[in-house]
C-alpha cells in the first residue's frame, strides 16, 4: 500500500469497533455499547444521499417498532451543544418518530467530519435498494469529501473502475433523465446509452419515448446511434449562413486586424473564429492590436 492509499475498509473497521462511548446532554443512559438518546437531540446527516423514503414502508416499519421496539440501533456522533448527528439509520430514525418514540438506542462514535462522511456513504452504498443516481451521488461525495480520484475510490470499495466511472457519468445526464433513473422508469442500461447525447432537450425526448413505448436498452442504443449519426450528417451537409450582425463584425474585425478573419459555425451554434497571420512579426502585430 502506498502512502497515498486511503483504506476506507480498515478505517471503517476501527470506527465501528468498540471503545469508550461518550454521552452528551441528549443521552439518557448507556446499556452495554448502546446509548439511549432523545430523538430531539439527533440531527439528520447532510451527506445522506437517499432523497426519497417510501411512506408506506416507513409506516410498516413504524408499526413494527411500536410492537417490538427498535431492534437495530442507529449510529450517531456527538456534535455541539449536547446534540448528535446521524451517521447511519435515517430510515429507522424517521420510523421511530412516526411510532411516537421519544428515545432510541444508538451506537455513539467519536469521528471527525471526513470519517463521518466515509461511514455514512459507504453504509449507504452497501444497501441493495439504493437507486443508480443515489449510488452515483455517494461516489461523487466520497471523491469530493475524502479527496479520492476515481481509481482510488474503485480500489478502496473493491469495485471495478469502469463500474465507478459508469455511475459517475450518470450525473452528466439532464435533470429529467436523472429523475427517470431515480424513479426506476428507465434502467441503468438506458441511462448509459443516453450519456452520449449531449443535447439535453434531445435526451429528454428520448427518455419520454423510452417510457411511452417501452423501449428496451438495445432499442434505445439503436435509436441513440441513429440520432447522433443524423446530427453529425446534418452538421456536415447544412451550410450555415452567418447573421447580418455577425458578418458585419467579421468584416470590421478583418479591417481592424488587416487580415481576413473567418467565422464558421454548425447547426448547433458551435463554431470557430480564425485569425490567420503571415509570419512571427505579423503575429506580434496582431497581438499588439488585440491587447
């Protein structure tokens, strides 16, 4: 292991192990390794990647908690003013509120911000019911907050590097497409096919077509390939006429620089502006005029 390796696994093992359990003003008492903490003293984790909680499932869990109690403790860390911040267990925390509990069992861990992020995100990644966008957000937060690159993250999580890259690419999708993935209206395979579509308006139209027509991943790949091919063909075949104000600017700029400035663009509006020069001296002359 090199000095730059950041072993999340070993760190999490140490963090989740035993040790002294601190109690703040929000803790009623300690039983074994568990503290019983008032719900009002616990704050949500800002790095919780889950954005949706199924209300029916929460109600079912709440009913179970009313009957049997909260069997699996949440994990928290002490913060300021006798408060605690959730590291993991927000679903249990929410259901306990619905069940009317005033306190819940918790593992209390003394960890810093980075360690808290690691624990919260890795715990979420290991859940089987996270959607692809939530997993992608977990990966992105681990990269940003724990100062990892994609290769290091893949190594630390024991994931294939291409798997990590594929999830992260989902965050480049349009908002509408990400919502469709999140709500499981389209699959990860559909999303991967759509990543190559840079125009978000076109991407959104394809998403609606996938949903309305029930297109398979293979059909989506074929559709995307045809559309991108048509766009490339259109770019090369269609001659774009510059607007009057652009042509006026081109003429005036050419006159000012005493060289023929050439402006070109394609059907998407992208293009280039070329300023030719004859020699090093001519280049310096133009540079002086532009400064």
